[in-house]
C-alpha cells in the first residue's frame, strides 16, 4: 500500500513540476558527486587540465570553426524522451592564448616537459628525474658540466640553439613547461648543475600563455548551470532513468583528460524544471563548474611570468584571436 501511495504522490508532484525522481536518485547515490580531483603534481605537462579543449569532440575542429560547440543531451518531446544536440558558443572562447614571440627567462623557472623518454608522471621534479635516470649527466657539477649539457643538439630553447620548441604556462596551473621534441634529460641536468653552482642560464623561446576568459565564463553561466558528475556508465544510466522519469532537460560534455572519471552536466537556465534540478545539485554539494572557471579567470598572471613583466600586462584578446607580442615588457 505504501508503494502505491508513494507512486501516486510521485506522479502528482512530477505533474506539478517537481523533479522527484532526480532528488531521490541524488539522495541514494552520493558517489554521483565526483568533484574536480586535481591530478597529482608531476613534471608532465599532460597532467595539466587542458581547459582549452573543453567543447571539442575528438577531432571535430569543424564544429568549433563554425562557432558551434556541440553538446549531447536529452529532453521531453511530447510524450517521448529523446536525445538532441545542443550548442554552447561560449565554450569556443573559454580559453584565450597569448604568444610572446621573444620570451626570456631563467632555466630555474622551468618545472617540466611535454615529452621525454622517461615517464614524466612518475617524478615530482626535474632533479628527481635526472638523479634517477641520468645520473651520469650530473657527475660533473661545474661550469664545464653545465655547458656540456646545454650543448646537446635537442635543446632548442636557448639563444645558442634556438628551434621549434616553446615554453607554455596555464593560468590555472601557474607552472612553466617546455614543449619539446627531445633533450629533456640534458636540460634537466643543466638545471640541476646551474642551481648548485649558482649560474644563471637564460632561455630564449616563444611563450604560450593560456588563460580563462571571464566574459566567456559569464556567458556560459548565463546559459547553463554546469556540474561535475561521476562518469561511470552504471550511475549515469541510473541518472538518465531518473531524469527521464522527471522529464528533465539536460546535456553533457567530456571534461579534460586530466579529470578521468568525471564529466560536465549542463542544465539550461531557461528551463524551470532544469533549474529545480540545479537547486537539488547545489543542495547535495555538487561542484559547480562555472564557479570554478570564474575563480580561475580572476587570478593574476602567474608569478613565473609576472616577475619578468613589471610594466606589462599579459591579458587576453577579446576578439577571439590569439594575441601575439613580439617582445616581453
């Protein structure tokens, strides 16, 4: 009898626009709340979340070039609950890039690499990597030993041996990485030796700086409430069933690779029922992605950059194009 009464009550409340089934699902499955678990710090640039890829579907560059960021979603259409494709143009402009073509800094500012023969994710520092895998490169802790390592032909971020490599910093991470094709061990050895003999080593290479655009975040938050949820297929299927029972409109998109096991769930602000679901997510303590991105967008330029630019602000270009600066301040 109690089940019959509950079913009748659920039907009535659902008909009045209350997402009863979603609320019950959230209460029964607290592990659906994934949160943004930051990857452990290491010297692999791949561990830095690539917010510049949010909104991309694999190689679907044509979608972004057309000014359309594809989302996949579900909604009630008549008596059926159907999938549909949505758009979120603000994601196209979420991250801006500034390129300083002639950047100069000290080798000690470099934290890690984009590529190496070593497994970069297993090391917390460049010193640890070279001490573990290339100790022979740091046996001669002298100016001669430093110069020998810097002379390696695959180091392409010094004035003596410039090339196709560049330096990269992300506003949300703050560390400097070398985007390289080789030379990681020799450059790490050079940093190790230079620190111990107190010798400055100037790097000279383009700097790529990525930052979150506050205007794009504001546009995103005006259109959607976005939450971070568990991406496991079992719990996602259960959420889908609850959303279907409540007739809720929702969309989703993958998060950057660093946040494995989680996805972004978009609730349209124009949909009253979706906003009731949003309130249920807030009450359950889910992380709101828009708020997270807004907090990042307010951060200053990282110290690893700003200390070299006392009189120049590296901002983001409002017209959506990469900004190029030929000289640093």
